[in-house]
C-alpha cells in the first residue's frame, strides 16, 4: 500500500498545472459553500439569540399552569434554595435570570397605552442580554429604587421622557389592585421592535410589591454555556423538578412560530445551495474528465506492461483522494480566514434602513459554527468521490490497444 501511496503522490505533482487547477476548483467550491451557509446561519443565530435573550431564555422554568394561562395567579415562589437547586441540576448552566412580567396600563396626564411590565434585576439582566447597552437616555435604576425605564416607542406614544412620572394601573396577584407612580430614570431603544413599543422595566422587588407577589416570579430564564447544550440541560432540570409544580420549556417549545418562520425563510437558501452543489459537481467532473482523457495513453501503457486494472484504479483513487483532501482542507482554512476578515458586514443605505425598520441592527454577522465547516467540506469531498467513478469506469473498460494508439 505504501508503494501505491508514493506513486499516487508523485503522479499528482507530475503535472502541477493540472493538479493546481483541480485543487483550485475544490477550494473555490468549499469557500463558496461555507460562506453561503455562514451568512445565512449568522443572521438566524443573531435573530434567535436576540429573541431568546430578551423574550424566553434558552430554557425557562415556570409554574405548570402559566403557559396555558399567563396570569399572576400562576406565579411560583423563588428563594435561595430554589436558585441553588437550579444551579446544581447541571454544571453547564451559566446564567439564571428571575423575572416577573404582566400586562398593565401605562399613562401620563392625558393618555393611556397598554404596556408589558417587566420586573427585573438590572445587573443580572445586563449579564443575560446586555440590556444596558441599548440605553439611549438617562440611566438604569438600582435594584432598591422605585423607578422605571421605558422603551423609546412607548415613551414617544405617551410623550414622556427622563424625569417625568409614569402611572401604572392594573391587577395584581389574586385580583389585588395594582397601581403606582414611578419616576422615569432612563429610556432604551429595545432591539425587538414589538417590545420597543410597549415595554416598561421596574426593579424586581418593586414590581413584586406592586403586583402583591412578593418573592414570586412568572418565569426563571436559564442560559447554558453553549446553545447546543439547551436540550441536555433542559433534561437535567426536568429530572430535578419532575415531582414539583414547576415545568421546564426550551425556546423552540415557547416560540414555535419563530422556527416555522425560519424554516420557510430557509427554503430559498437551500435551493440556491442545491444549485451550487450541482454547479460544483459538473465543474469538478469537467476537470476530472479532461484529466482522464489526457492520461488514457498513460493508462494503456501501464496496463500493457502488466499492471492490474484494480491496482491502477487504486492509484487513481488515491490521487483523487489526495487532491480532494488538499482542496477541502485548504478551502476550509481559506473560508475561515475570509469570514474572520469580513465579520460582520455592515449594511448601508436603503438596505440598512430596511433592516432597521424590521427591528434589527444593520449588520450581517458571520457564523463560525464548526459543523458548517466540516459538513460543507464533507459534502464537497463526497462530490469529488462520486466524480471519481468516471475514471474508475474508464479504467475498467479501457481497451489497451486503442489507448496505446492515442
């Protein structure tokens, strides 16, 4: 076998120009395939991370009745013991974020608007989703303050700004009346458009007291160290709380519409990726076809001096293998370097305005998920191996006399 490997390695460099052309075709195919996948996945990863961080968390712990009836009556008691149980359930848990949220009426002297009121711990909230980075005016409250931070959209609708007083009117736990006046200490430009038009943030303890739900939460949001650990961490939590009234949900269970939207939106990129692979396959086949036809005389001479067809096919297979491996590995490295150099792509002009109107930042982040590199590399490698069938069939059917006369 070592003889075949040596012979195949020398063969591919006998005609450097031909080999470099073939390797270049594979490199181009791998880079193009990875970049298409990276741009698509980067956008979806940003969308998921944004929605999950501000809305549901990757994993959520809540009362078993809350998902069917999002009422303050279905909150759960949260203390240090429960926090420790969550933390000890799985060592892959990185962040825990307590929240209480409900719908209330937000008002000024003259008008009223519906608002989502979030009781948060500002420090933990920032560590979870970097909320403070979206502050546009004023400051964030401290945990022990009786103050509020408004989203800019809601503030514009109510014509309120930093220093003004916000009135909140609603219903607390078990039908208790809930109302209060809060000084606005800051405004944020919420990255999710819908929440930017209706969000009010209060200190967690202040919100709990306002809603007659001291030490109670509607949801406990949990983030694993890596997104791919969501399911195993959720399984660990389910085992920990299987005998309690608390249930565990993952973000796909809480936001199925987001998954459906992504699946629908991915139809186009998948179609273009299929077209790309077809082009890659035919391009590579054309290169191998030319190489094979140029070497028919060489094959005929080798067979005429006694080389077995199977051994010749093995050598050609090793040549194809070497060329494919060189091309795929170089393409993967090249794709990584290019993505690193251009990440992220900052949009400008009309394209940027269109993305901003949808509630997203005008950037196209690149995804560096490892699986997209080896998956795309593996697919191109498999295409190369399928293309090898042509020279294999040609060798097995080759007429020695006709090949020798070429």
